[in-house]
C-alpha cells in the first residue's frame, strides 16, 4: 500500500485550495493500492525551528521541540511524515508566495535532511491564487523547497481561481 500524505497550508479550511486538493484526493484515492491522507496544518501545533541544531547533533536526527513536529520523533505530525511514501504540498498564494503555514511545515522538515529519510521521496505541489498570476511564482518556490530537501519533485499544478472549474 502506497501512503500519500497531503499537507494543506491555508488559513481557510474550505477555500479554493481545499477545493482543488479535494479533487486531487478523489483521483488519487481511486487508484488501487494508494492510501491518501490529507492533513490541514491548522489542526496541528507547530512552531518555527529554533536553530538549536539538536537534530544535527542527535544520532537519530529527531527534533526536540515540544510540538506536533517534534517531541524527539513522537509528535503526531512528525509520525505522519515518517509513515509517508509520497507527499503533496497544497498552498494558497499570499503575498505573492506560498503561504506561511506550508513554509513553516517545510522549514520543520530540516531534521529529515540530516536523517536522509525524505531523500528521493516523490512530492507534488498545488499553488492556488486569485491574484495576478503569482501561482506560478509560488509553484516554483514549492519546487525549490522540495529540491533543497532532497525530495523528488514529480510535478505540480499552479491554479488560478478564475479557471477553478477547469
């Protein structure tokens, strides 16, 4: 069974980004042997990296922060990342870039860079905008973040809400 973890970073639980992600989840979930789980970052408590470098010093490369992406690998969101075999990052576009929640999540993947557990993991992205086409900029940003984490970027979808039905 292939496990795909879909991470949605949006302050709106039922906005445009969720609408696009739901369609993608429907399609992916219909593939035999694929288990899809969507998580909304607002449902978890995660803070910024503190640059303590404990994840580098520790032989298990686990984060020591006391939140859902830490707890020395016992945080519930950390566990979901550990179990994933592929990821989808879905982000609305705010300030002409990927939103702060998805950025925060990706920042907290830093310990996995040291453990190598995400190396080669497939990742796809969704960037959804209602502004002057900056879904293309956010899309490129998400691709770069996947690359810097050693993941295998398999594609993405920059969506403008004017074309949402298409």
